[in-house]
């Protein structure tokens, strides 16, 4: 098992709240070999609802395998606004 710290933003929070899933600095455990895409799928998000994944404050591909201690954030389209190019959201391979 791996243990991560999880955050979600904007309307993704509403969907998680409806499922009673914590979404702010939530410590979560997942099986070894789990990717960010696995979390997206487990929480029931559509592909177009999650534009980018940040792992340890860097935008990473959704298929990145997570490790214990990782900080993972799901970003919907339009987030974080003017910083999108700086963070590399437009350049990341999905």
C-alpha cells in the first residue's frame, strides 16, 4: 500500500463531497502500482473533467505511478488560470 496526500479543486470538490470523499489535504491509501489515472477512475471522474494532475507540485502525466509520500492534486479545466503555461498544463502528455 502507498499513502498519499490528496487535494482536488473547483467543481471536482463538489463531486467528491457528494460521495463523502475528503478532498483537502486528505491522507489516503491505495494499492502499490496505483497511478493518478486510477484515482481519477476510482472517484468516477470523466476524462474531460480532470485536465491535469499535479504530483509533488509538478504537472505530471495521468499515468504516473504514485509513491508513498506523494502530494497529488486533481485540476479541472481552467484551473489554475493564468499560471497554466508556467505550470506546463498545456504541454503535458495526457
